[in-house]
């Protein structure tokens, strides 16, 4: 699974880690994150992320 970086603040979403603090379990592909999820650092929407 690919990692994705927020173009606003540089946060990297790592599927192996997920984002458990915001309801995204480890091993969740970026594509499978709900569309209303936002960057946990700056609040950017998913479309502001780019593949690494």
C-alpha cells in the first residue's frame, strides 16, 4: 500500500499505521478511508494529499 503526503503541512499517511485516533484502523489503504476524513495535523481534505 502506498503512503500519501498532505500538500499543506507535510503529514504522511502510512497505511500500516492508519490513524486510530481518528477512526482509521491500521492496514487501511488511503483509498478506503472515508471521504470525510481530514488530515489530523492541519485539517486538509483528502484531495490535498499526494502519493509518495
